[in-house]
């Protein structure tokens, strides 16, 4: 009994050692030798789980058709290909963590293997006459959803080449009394259908996945921008506290410097140095007074409602340019009052971005009009610049869309502003007028009340 257990342990150890050696070999082939490079988009666990489903499905289908339906299949040729897929999965699972993210090249090789393996099984079981030939599009779709454009194109070419090979190589469909003959026109039609389906599925899956990735990255950038705004607000509060704490010691320094200056004779060498000390202390007091005065206003701003036009004017002052004038006016319907709000960092950042764009592109003037009636609040920003480029006007608000990439623009400004304003219920509309660009923001009365806490009637 002990000998049998020891023998079983030895066999298990050999099997485990073989899997480890196979896994190490696969890591070298797939480019997984450097763990630091494993920063891809798909986890090994996700890919392994999908491939286990494929292995179980292939094995069940082959055995069911051969034994249950009684249709003879070349099991001696089919079984090794299915077992090889299972061994590859086991070897990768043994040598790598489930959370490992596969680099793009490694994932490309694995998806390519899945297509070739499935093509091999189909070549022995009827080729394109086999209804399971449609499964060739599955690894292609999974690859397109996780790989880059270049890898997706290569995988698509491999899939189409495999489909074409299966169409050209004669392979009768296994049947009860031998091969089931199907006309060549049918095979040609299946080839055309699968080829077009492979290309369309790959293009669609890659495009959707790419847009999702871009949107995710852009939202991350928007959150970083908002975090910077909040950090700046916190830094301002810290400056206010520092100005308050430094006030007392600075007053002591001023008194001491004045007394020293009064006691020294005019021809004393220390008199000039005492005067410099007094002047610099006075300068420090002026600077700290300015910091405290500005920050006191900003600190109370979140708790004080202000007219929308005043808030817009205050935000625009941070982006003023020489020779460009800013005009903020209000057009309030009869019986209505100008809307007020407590500006949040999100609101300031979004409106600041839009106003900055208008002031930057304007030739001489930017007009901001606040409008309000019983149904909605509107902010119309008009500049006399060249307007939006026609090729980007329809896509404005999408991430990474910029006409200033040569100057370092990322194309995220309008996207971030649109995202932050959408949280307040605002709808943004852009257009080109005869004399420049026009940006219109609209809030329904309900959206304004919900976001800014004011009852507009």
C-alpha cells in the first residue's frame, strides 16, 4: 500500500514537473518571460475560462456525434488536438497567476492558436460543410475586443485564410452511411458569408472596444482634473491658515524693526539694514493681507449664493487676455429673477474651460448672455473668432478630439466640461455663426433646482 502511494506521488510529481516545463516553454514562446511586461488588457483567468468552455464543448460534441448519433469520426486525429488545448491551458494555469494580464503579443498568439486548432478540427469533419464552422468567428471576436488594431487585422487575415483553406480543401461531411455530398455552390456561399461575417464582426468588436477604452481613459482624465481643482481649493485654504498664523510673528518683527530704526543714528551702518528689514516686513504684511482677503472671499463663496452672471464674470477673470473684452449681460423674462447658485469646483472648472476656449480664439470680444424664463435657464457664450473647424463640429464633446495637438492639446477639455455639466442636468449645444462660435448651455427649471437648490417657480 505504501509503495503504491509513493508511486502515485512520484507520478504526480512527474506530471507536475512536465506541466511546469511545458508552461516555461510556452512563456518563452508567448513572450511571457518578463513578469513586468504583463500589462495587457485581458487576464489569463478570463482567457483560460473561455478556452475551457471551448475544450469541453469540442470534446462533448465529438463524443456525442461519434457514439450517440453513430456518425463515425476520426477520433484518433481529433482527440490529440482537443487534449493539446487542455494541456496548454493547464500549463499556463500552473505557471502563471490567474490575475496575470497577458501582453498583446501573447494574447494574439493564443487567439491565433484557437483559430488554427478549430480549423484543423473542421478540416477533418467536413470543412465549411460542417455547421460548426461559424464558431471560427468566436476567437476572432474575442481577440478584436481586447487587441489593438494591428493585431486585430492580423487575426482577421488568419481567420479569412483559414476559412478559404477549408473551402478549397475537399472534405466530405461525415454522415451515417459515409460522406454527405453538398454542392460546390453551397460551399462557396458559406465561404462568402463566413468571410464577410469575420471581417464585420472583427471591425465592429474592435471599434466598440476602442470607444469604450477611450471613454474610460477620458473619464479618468476628467476625474484627475476635478481632483486637481479640489487640491487647489485645499491649497488655498492652507494659504489662508498660513497667512493667519504668520500675522502675529510678523507684527512682532515690524515693531522690533521700527524700534531698532528709531534708536539708531542716521550715520550708523546698521540703520540702512534696519530700514531694509522694515521694508521687507511691510511687504510681507501686504502680501499676507492680500492672501487672506482673497481667500476669505473664496472660503465663504461655497456658502453664499451669487447671481449666475457674477459667477461667470468671476470665473472668466482667471482667463482674460489682452485686447479681448468680455461682456456679461442678463436677459430675464418679466416676472422672473436672475438665477443664483453656490458654484462648485466642478461648475467652475467646466465653465472655465468653455470661457477659456472662447477667450483664446476670440479676435476682440466675447459675449456671455444669461437668459431665464419660466421653463429653463440658458447661458449663451459667443465669440468673434474663426469658429469651430467643420470636421470636428459634429464630434465636439468626444474625448481626444483636438485641433491643437501640435501645441500640446489632448482634446479632453470640451469632453471634461461636457461630462461635468451633464451631471448638473445641462445640455450643451455648439454651432458656428456668421461672426464666430456659439456655445449654448441649457438647464430645465427642474434640473437647475435639483442641482443648485433654487426654486425657479
